[in-house]
C-alpha cells in the first residue's frame, strides 16, 4: 500500500504540459524582474517542447502538405504577436520597421520592442526546416540525424559568432531533443522523472555559489561561457521530466494555462521595462508582473482564443476534405 501511495504522490509532481508551459513563461518573467538569469533556460525548454509538439502535429496532420503546415503555424503565432508588437511599440516609444511585422530576421537585427520576439523568429525558422529535417531522418537513421544536427549546430554558432547571424541551427539541440521524444514512445516513470527534476533543482540551487554558476546566473557578472550553451547544458537533466510531462493527460484547464503562456511571454517584458524605468522596488516589480498577467489574460480572451477557434475550425474542415478524398 505504501508503495502505491508513494507512486501516486510522485505522479502528482509530474506536471501536465500546460502547467509546465505557464511555469516556463513565469520563469522568463522572473528573470526580467531580477538579477537571476534563468530566463534563457526557460526559452530553451520552450524550444524542446516545440520540437516535440510541432513534429507530432506535422507528422500526424500535415506531412504531405507543407505549405498548409507553415500557414497553420504562422496563424498560430501572428495574431497575438502583432497586437503585442504594436502595444510594445506604443508603451516603449519605439518606432516600428516593416521587417518586424514579418518576424523573420528579428533575432539578427535585434529590432524588437517586445524584447522576446527573437525566439519566435527562431521558431519560424525551425518550422520551415522541419520538413527537410524529417525527410533526411526518415531516409537515414537516428545516428545520421544526430550527426546532421551536430554539424548544423556548429554552423549556426559559427554564423552567430563571426557574422552575428542568428539561425535556428544555433538552438537545434533543443529542438532535436523534442523531436527525438516523438520517436521514443517510452514514458519515463514518475520516480525517474522526479529524480531528474531533483537533479535540476539541485544544480540551480548549488551552482550560483560556484564561480562558474555565479558568472552565469548573475546578470551583473560577465558570463563564463555563452549563455545559450550554458542553458542547454543546464536543462539536460529536465529532459526525462519533460518526456513524462508531454504524455501526461491534459485537462481543459491545463490546456488553457498552456495557451495563456504565449500572451504572457510576449507582453510581460515591455510592461516590466516601462515600470522599472521609473522605479525598481520590490513592490514595483510585483506590480509590473501583476499588470503583465492581467494584460496577458485580456489578450488571451480577446485575441488568442478567437484566433485559435478559427484556426482549429479550418483544420477540422481540412481533415474532413482529406477524408472525403481517401477511397473507402
């Protein structure tokens, strides 16, 4: 009986995917109101989840219809992004260039009133590359696929370090980890997932007291290594936990929390930047975070939810048309 109780207790610690996504968005928010530089790790974990979910959707729904897949993913990102972009420009008094409306290139130009849209640029690049990556993977094997990703990652870092060009290839190990989860259908046990979560939390608690950790986690210190590289290494212990989470049964509330993470991620930085430009007290930071959450809720109900309803309606019509064309 005690073993059964312990197993159920451990299972409750494995959060469903929507809760994980909102916690990652909060992690990025915390990073922007403090000196604790943990936000990049949150973004890397978002990339891992994207690698899993987007690959699963592509293989399950769009594998023979790449343009429709790309249009659907752009539709998922664009409405909330465009509203957040205009809002951020007005709040921060920053001009808008035409290129910012198209997202691609934002990570390289660094013209980004939202402060976080660079990651959407990286996401879009990954969406465009995904069909080719999967084509190569399907025609070779796992080892060749991993080797290709390693070569592309080195090329991505070369372009960034030498030409300041930001491509998805720089972050490909994170996306690749999520893609590999779609092939490996084994679900880590709750004990394994929670154990690796404990390793990650121990690293986050202990590393700031070391020379390397202090340099990486404190924004006022010079980084010991590139922050993206450090973050990808830091989140490695969390991969079994994420693998267990994405296969967790998700409720309607959990899906709502997961969807809310997107507007919160997009709107929090400009609001925080405006508030902290005038005051830096703890209460001011709490106020900024609270306002960001309220605006995110408004955006979710006014923009994201109606847009998603239309997108999913279009997807249902597309599925029906495909079924009608398939011979009985």
